[in-house]
C-alpha cells in the first residue's frame, strides 16, 4: 500500500521493485516526467529497469518502468509537491519530505567524527573555568553583604515598608516620608480618605529604588510605598549625611 492505494511490487535477488506508473498515478503525477527526472540523477544508476508484467486490473502484459526500493525515498524527496493536484496527498508528501530531511540530518551527524580536544585546549578550558569561578566568588564577596544586609526586614517580594525603615532610622513614618518629599524623592499626595500618603516619584520607581503596591483595607484600596534594597541603601546614606552635617 502507498498512501492508501495498492502498488505492485516485484521481488528478485536484488530486492523489491515498485511500478513507477502506479506510484505516480496515486500521487496524480506525470509518469514520463518523473521517469526523466529519476534517470537524470546519479542515485538512480543501476536501480531502475524496464520489465514486462501484468499488473492487477490490466488484461495484458505490458512494459513498465520499475524503481528499486532503495531509491523510492530519494524520488519522493525530489518530487515537486506543488505538482500534486490532490491536496490531501500533497500534504502527506510534504510531511514525508520534512521527515526525510530530518532523518538525513540525524544520519549525517551520527556519523560525523568527533574530534578529541588537545591537551592544550583542555588546559585552556580549565584555566578559564577556574578564573570564572574565582571572579564569581570575588563578586559574591562584594555583593553578598550589601544584598543580605536588609534581608531580615524584607517581605516575600524583596521589599521593605516605609514604617520599617523609619524604625531603623529611629524616627516615625510621617517624618521620614515628609523628609523624602523635601529631598524631591517622594511627592506629596493627599489620600481620598484624608491625611497624606506620600509616594515615590516615577523616576525613582523606574530606577528600581522604590515600588508602589495597591493594597486594600476595610473595602478601601490605596497605594503603599515600598523600598527595594537599593532604595533603603539610598535613604540610609542620605539620612546619615544629613545627621553628619
């Protein structure tokens, strides 16, 4: 069977042979055109023949062009799928061609010789790996203390609230946020339910120093300012400079 249609196969000591006319008829292709294409290619040499045979459905023996089973896949790979008028059969051939291309790629790569690296190349790779590890360890020594300094105060999102920062600085949150407004880091904003709720300016949010989260209490939603580790570092530095002055 070939895509749901029967194909006559003749067998001899050299293997199996298919009737090209039947293959082409099943795919709505011109047999003479396909025969010429096959005979032009080196891969068909010694793998085609003409013999007289009576195929099922015919009332007499006729000469037929046969192709060996070894080149049927090559023939399919070289078929111009756009010439197949039956859309369902055309899609099957296109799929088969993709599968053949993948199979050929895997076969070629499986047989490709693997070059063993030289001792010099192995030594260079080892040195590069050691240097990279040493550089990473040095970077971690520099970054780890700063990154972990505020971990105890951070929430699950890696943020710290302004109240917690005020406690660290020994002040209250209103004084802290008011001071940030004076420094141009926060902007003063009146909340809808009274009082002020100062928030970081967009510039400092985009720079990764602060974040604003919308929270809800007793059915009311309101924005809340949080600092990142970079943000609290900046606040502590500026606060210390002010007190030192």
